[in-house]
C-alpha cells in the first residue's frame, strides 16, 4: 500500500508540474521583459 501511495503521489506531482510549469515560464519571460523595459533605460 505504501508503494502504491508513493507512486500515486509521484504521478500527481508530475501532472501538477506539467500544468504549472508553462505558467511559470510565461510569468518568468514576461517579468524578464518588463524588468528589461523598466531598467533598460
């Protein structure tokens, strides 16, 4: 049971990472652009 639970948790984490990662990359790139625009001048 412990092994099955651990596997289920790992699968859930991987699914969450796949859903969250794109939004994190989008925020990171947009924030980087805004920072360059703000402090570039």
